[in-house]
């Protein structure tokens, strides 16, 4: 049964995310303090470290991108479970509309959390179905808002099956199999890449840790680096290369299937 008395809240656009004031402040402070600490380790200069706090201004934007990516990933994984539930209901002889509502109930049992993104989407769809909305229209709307290729493919298949009169059960079964296999491959890749990402973080932290150790254990040796403008130039080049390596390695690790 569809929920009544309240309207399920779903994102108008999965590519957008409105941060709270606390999130904006927290992300700005976190990035600013990290940047200041790294700057002090490399330059041993409080003025430069204080100036590095300004890097924190990019914190909310970076945190927003991270939350958007996390939400879209969650939707992608939950959509796979929805496809399994929908396929099961359709195979039991239910219509597409009935199967969608049944799949929503199955998802609620599986996740036991109404804050689940896909459950909220299905709750909203169930409300609109009671007002005579078409499943294909609702799924196309989700595909548009999410920007998810798999949901877009599924919506296209539903629309095509409806207009051409193709057997929906066989069509959905085939589509579920193809999309599920693709998502499983993506999950396997992400699992294998997870350990590499940890190694990446360690490697990126090593220059900072080594510089910190040198400043603590051999301050006189490191002091010569800061007694000449050329020393600051060398440090700046090192910091720039470190920043480039962070961006480059993150792009390499961002694998899309």
C-alpha cells in the first residue's frame, strides 16, 4: 500500500546537493586545517600556513561532489535490488504497476529503512500511480533526474515495450539480466580497486610524513632549505607536483563501467 498523509521527499536532481550551514562550515574548516598543516610542514612558516587556510574555501564544493557521488552510487546499487524484486513480482504474474508496488514492499523488508533512496523513489511513484500516472513516465522521470545510464536504459526498454506491444515479462527479464551483470562487474572492479586506493593514499601521505620527520629529527639540515629563495621555489615545485599527483591519481581511480 502507498503511504498517505505525507509526500515522499526525493531529489529533484541527483546532480545537485544542498549542504547545511554546519556541513559547509565543517568541510571548509577541515580542508583549511589540513592545507595549513601541510603548508607548515613544507614551509615551516606560520604566515604561509595561515594563508593556506584559504584553501578551505573549496571544501564545501569538494564535499558536495563527494556526497553527490555517494548518493548516486547508493542509488545505482539499490536499483539493482529493485530490478530483482520487480522481476520476481512480474514472474509471479503481476502487472507492471502491481509489480512496482510489490517491489517497493520487498525493498522495505530488505533494507528496513524508509530513508533508503530507492524506497523513497518508489514511495513517490506509488503515490503518483494512484493518481493514474504511467510507470514508464515515472521511470523516465527518475532516469532524467538521476542521470544514471542503467536507469535510463531500463526506462527506454519499458517505453519501447509499451509502444510496440512486446511481452513485458520477457523484456524485463532480459533487461534485468543485462543490467545486473553490468552492475556486478562494476562492483567487482570497485572491490579490487579499493586496496589500490588505500595504497594510493599512503603513497600520497609519504612525502608529507617524511618532510615532517626531517623537520623534527634534523631541523638544522632542513633550515638551509629556507634560507634562500631557491629553497622556497623547490618546496613550491614539490607541493605543486604533489597536488597534481593527487588530482591525477584520483582520476585514474575513477573507473566507469
